[in-house]
């Protein structure tokens, strides 16, 4: 009899856990299938090890491609978050004297409800609470969801929990608790709407993002800086000593998904044009373990330069990644790409650079 009771008890818990997973899947579908949704709210957190509590407002809008003008449309649902409004900081202890931390605080947009089950492992109900929004009382289930937040090259190395306050009747999120860079935030929704027209402010933000520069023409013609670098395997080299051969520099990080595509393309170019003398170096601020694991996982065999002190990143004014920089045999910058490069454009520019080098060698040989 005891064995039978135990089996029933375990099966009961399993069924409840599964139903919460299905609940979050239904919530995800509710947001993902909407023409648009907007979430406004206020997030707050106690900064660890301090007497300071901070809070700020956020406003996130997401919309389907057909709900967006053609000039800023993409193939998938797009989201725009504005964060940091009405930022406040207060002491929890009026007698405390600790200064406000100098370290920057990462502010989250608390949107992304259309991907609420992405990399979710399990979810269980841990309580209930009534939350009032716009005069309506929402009977919410408190669901604790477990996620695998590990980088791709370190599977199952990081587990995170998020708590969702869900109205299971209308499948909406009214509160979220999650950790961002070691700070535990609670975000309360103060406004929620579905299928409303996209605001003019959001469209302007989308146009601004779409029109961001994809290259740095101000760098074209500049000489390579006098910079000595040392790959993880190999001898140190000064970039200026590489004059006479074309040089492609690739900047990446293990946490950057587009960097994999960019670096693998750089590796393809290195192999394709090795007989033409092309040199390719990659730079990252990752530590040695992450860099080695990332490279092995993605089959990257290019020379990797660790740059924890940002020597190379600063020398080339790299503020975001991926970035690719091509220098000609004369040691001057030919092109500076920001973001995920257009492979056809990069191939064309590189081929043109190498053709010029070949022509110059032919001319010298004929003298």
C-alpha cells in the first residue's frame, strides 16, 4: 500500500509541473500571436551588499512584420524597449553611509514574453496572489520556471530561475522576478495592451536602429596602430611588421551569437586566400578557458588574441561586436565593418584588394 501511495504522489507532482509548463507555453502563444503588444511597468531591486534600492520605468513594444511599415520591417516579430525612465535611488537604512556603487547597472526591458519558454527546463506553481491592474483584480498563479542559461559551448553549466505572476484566465504576465548580472529585480506591470497601432515614438526608434551605420568610413586610409599582440598559440607580433600582406582583424566574444557567423566567415576567407598571403587574426576579451571552449565548439582554428585589458579593442575603437577590419598590404585600413558583415560585400572588397596586390607584384616583376 505504501508503494502505491508513493507512486500516486510522485505522479501527482509530475502532472502539476507539466501543467505549469503548458500554462507558460500558452502565455507565450498569447503574446507571440498578437499583432502587437505593449508592456509598461516599474522594476526595483536592492543592490547586493549595499543599503541602496533602485527603481526605474520600462516600456516595451513588440509587433508582427505585417504591423510595421515596409521601410523598417523584418521577417520576424520585432521589439523595442525604452528603459531607465524616472530612475530613482533610495537608502533602505537612513543611518547608512555607504556610497552609491560606481559599477554600472544593467537595466532590462522586461519584454520578451513571446519567448517565455525559450530554453525552459521545468515550471512549477509556488503560490497565488491577487494583483490589481487598471481597477481589475487578477487572480495570479506564481510560477517558478527553471531555465538553462548556459552558453552554447558550456552546456548545462548555468541554471537560472524566474518567477512569473500569471493570470491563467487571460494568459497575461503581471509581475516578473529575475536576476540580471547578480541583481534580483522585481518588475510590476502598470500598463498592458494588445493589438494597438505601433506608436510614432516606437517607429522612430526602429528607424534609428535600422539606419545605424554598418561601417566606419572615417577609418579608411588610416595606418594600422603600432600595436604588439600575442596569439594564444604563437609568438608576439607587431601589426606594423605585417605590412606587405593583407590583414583581416576579427573582433568577437563568446556571448555574442552573430560573432560565430562572422568569425567562421573570416576563417573561410583565411583558407580561401591563404595562397594570396592573407593573414587573419581574431581578438576577444574572453578569458582563456571560455575562448578555448568557444573555439573548439565552433571549430575555429584561427589565431586568437586575448585582449582582457582592451588594448586592441581601444586601439581600433571597437565598442560593439562583431567587428571586422581589413588592412591592405600598405598597412592602411581598407574597410571597417560594424555588426554582422555582408559576406558578398566583404568578399568583393577583399578580392579587389588582393587583385591590386597581384597587379602590383606583376608590375614589379616586369621592371
